[in-house]
C-alpha cells in the first residue's frame, strides 16, 4: 500500500475553497516524491500534515497550536482544520488489518481513508483546549483508528537540520533501537529468546559472580559481598539458627532485547565524523527497515531538506541511490516523501518524481498530470542541469535560447526598474530553440484541468525567441537569390504539369525558403521520382524575388505559428518574438543602436579606440542610411561570425547598466525592444501609468 493523496482544509497556509473543497490536494507517486518550490510555499506544512495524521515511529509528542489553524487575509483564525490521507494498492495482509475501516472507489477497488480533525474547544475549565480526533473509513461512516492498524501507519520523520549524532546515541527514546527492533534480524518466535539475550544473560551471571570473587590475591579472600555483610552484622540483630541472615547479593537487570538495543550507539570507526557523514550514517540505518519483507503498511519516510549537511557530490550519490534502489525493488515496501531547496538535487531527480508547490497548489510532474511524453522526460533528464533546474524555485521564469539574451535581459530589467532577483525570477538558457519540451513542464493535462477541475500552473513564464527571418537588407547586401513555392495554387499547377500525384508531403514544401534551386528539386525527388523535364517545370516556379511585403507576411505567419505552438489556456506561458530577425538585429534597429555598435566594435578589436579603429566606428555611426540598411551594417560582424555574440552581449549589458539613469524611457518606448520589456513585465509586474 502507499499514500496516494493528501487533502488539507484550513491547516497552516492552506485554507478551504468556497465550495468546501480542500485548500490543497497533493497526489503522490507510489515510491519516490520530492516536494520543491520557493521558500514559504508550503512544503513543510504538507510534511507536517502527514506526520500529524499518521504519527511517527519515534512517538514524538507534537502539540497542535493556534498557529496550525488557517488565518485569512483579515487575520481571522479558523476554529477547525481537517487532513485526509488516502491509501491504495493494499495487499491481502493489509486488507485484513484495515478491514473494518476500508472504503471502495467507483471501480469497487478498496482503499483506506485516514482523517485527522482538530478543533478549538471553548471551556471555562481548560483554556485554549484543542481537541484532536483521528478516524478512518468511508465518508460520513468513519470511526476511531486504533491498535495495530494505527501503529502500522506510523511514519519515519527526519526533521530539517537534524541532529544525526543524537539520534544514534543510546537512551530510552533511541531511534537506533527502534530501527533495529523493526529489522527481521531481531524477530523472535514465541517462547524463544534472542541470541543477544543469551549473550547478555551469560554476561550478567559473570558480573554477579565478580562480587563473590576475591579481588585481592592474599589470604584474606575479601569479596565485596563479604565486606558489606560484615557491616550489616553490626547493624542488625544477631540472627538465630532458624532465621535467615541479612546476606546481600548483587542483581543485574534482566537481559531484555529492547533494553539491550537501547544501550547501543552507532558510529563511524574511531574517526571524528562531521555532520554530513553522520547524516549519511543515520539515513543508512533508516534504510535497514526497507529490506524487511515481513513488514506491512506503507513504510513512509518523510525527510525535510535531505541535503542538510551534505556537499553537492554527496547529495547526488544519495539521491541517485534512493531513486535506483526504490525503483528496482518492485513491490517491496517503502515510500519516500522529501523536500529540498537544492538545485543540484532538483536537476538529478527524475522529473516525474517532482511535485512543484506554487501558489498553494501542488503540481506533480508525472505524465498523468502534464502534457509531457516519454521522450520529453528522456530529453529533459539529459539537459535539465543545475542551472536550468532553478526554474522550480522561482516566482517567474524567462526561457531564452542563447547566451546573449541570458546576459542582456537582467541588465534591461534592472534599467526598467524590474530587477529580476528582487522578483524571484529565474532565466533559463535552453541553448537552442527546443522550447517545446520545456514549455510542456508548465502545461497541465486535460485530466488535470477538466476531470479534476484543478487550476493550471499560474507561474508566469516568458518564452523569448528570435524571428529567424532575414530582412530585405540582408538579401540586398549579399545579393542572395532564394527559392520557394509560395502557395498551394503554384504547387498544384506544378504537380499537374508534371503529372505527379499529390501527396501530403508535397504541402510541407510550400512557403519554405531554400538557398539553392538544387535543394528544392532534391526535396521533390525525396517525395516523388521526377525526370529532367519535370525539374525544368519546377524551376519555372521556384525562383523568388524577395520583397518587403513577402518578408512581412512571413514574419506575421511565424509569430502566429510560434504562439499557437506554445501558448495555451492551461498555462501562464506567453511567447515574445523578436520583431525582426534576431535579438541583436532588433537592437540594431532600436534607439540604443549606438551602444550595440560600440559593443561590437570593442569586442572586435584589441585596441578599439586607437586612432585608426576609432575612425572606423565614427565612420559607421556617421553613415546616413535607411533603418534596415544601417541596422545590417551594425549587425554584419555578428552575422559573419567576426565577433562573439556572448562577449558583445556582456559589453552591451554593462553599457546599459552604466546608462540606466537616462536610458529608461528609451527602453520602454521602443517598438523594437517592446518584446523584451513585455516579457519582463509578464514575469514581474505590469508597467504602471506613472512610469
């Protein structure tokens, strides 16, 4: 069995919906779950809700306080809260244990509902009394959960910044003793005693014998018992022959297994171990319980901030072992529910095991609740590195396709009074135009939004991409001839004249721009066998005279295509496309073109402001051209790979920051930069009238 879902009403930051539905519903995977999200998103509240309802094996006494009751915006505290844990996939043994508390779903499959109700009780005799009741069973027919059934559900809880050394020390509440007692090596059949008890009984007899054994090698044969007896003979009346004397004897506590285990500690050799090593030792001891095939129940392990005291490499080894170990065990016991703030772990954990907590909603990342497919998970597992994984801890995300955007956008945001770090916004540099797989992370499945009627992921995401359609100035400057079939009508005429049967693949050629006639002819050959005469017919239609109207048409089509591909009603992702060609070319058209020209110049020459090189820059900036031609002159060194885009962007970012006092209005009022500023406003806050 495993914890399938938890529902929470009016506990901590999770209130209750208007229709009485829970403030949050958290679905869990059967084996491995990691709660992630920004600080104060509610991860700890979920962990505490589970351990409050099910209890812990360490039997810690958690007292419910006023702070556990939800407070609304007006500061009014609720009088009651409710937590409901639902379990499924019960084995035959588990069905027997929980028989009287079982519920059945719509498919007549048995499950277990465990409910915690807590309410504030007004009393003249006991002030601030909070009543806690744990029940189980079908809705409106639940009753008290107790006995073995209650014990089986107890969780193992590893608190944040845990004191692993103290947990492994001897004592009446020793966690080590509890772990060992649950291990099959310490199971004893009725009427028998454990091997350790035999060993300790023999040791106890030897200890008792010591006190009756002379401790000096002389003729007096003094023993501790004899010495005490001598004193007692002076204290008591002399006994008659028929009376028992007052002879003392030493007794050792009986050798009970639980008392033996409570005397044990667990350490790492004789070395002085740091907190990280002791933490790993503690977790290793806890994992002993997962190998016990005789255990029944969910065997839930709750770990807050599993990265506590561990350096990144240790975090990686631990998390990879846990995932691999649990997945390979098949039907064996054990369900882990962890929290983390570590981007190292978020990048290493398989995406389907993550549960993002955002805006008081839990968003599982498995395929049931997202639009991600198997190949998407494989791709993201390879490329979702530590840098990219910070998107799970952000209040807003900007997806970009290269280093230039990654360097420039923070500087632009700072200059328009939207510093990204203050708004908790992360930039994720995908390093390509493969946005679709990343966009799916933020999209919910139809099952989530329609059947479960849960909200889409409200996390604001801006996707910034290039137009990637070359302007007319490029074709004029480079005297480029291009080839394309402009429309379906031309395609139909070509096929009719060539007596070629139309296929779906033919339509894919329409509108694509080719740089040589051979490429478009080859595309036809890949679809249909064509002869030389047919090639000549195709040639009549494909050479294209590039015009501004045609380019403008293709730009509009491209924007609609990209937005249709990535934007949807079930996410808060918005697409922002460069108005012309690329980021740098759009900047070359903007009113900060001079700063870009200077940045390219400084990136290109070792001594950019020597007399000779300075004249080159001045000559360029003095040219009077129409906007497109001048923009291409500025952009040309980047297009021809004469300078580094990343270095140019870094220099330009510094210039923007150095001029941010007087560049603010230029940035927010420029039609060519509007797509960048709008993307920033989307993930921070809208432009105000006073700005």
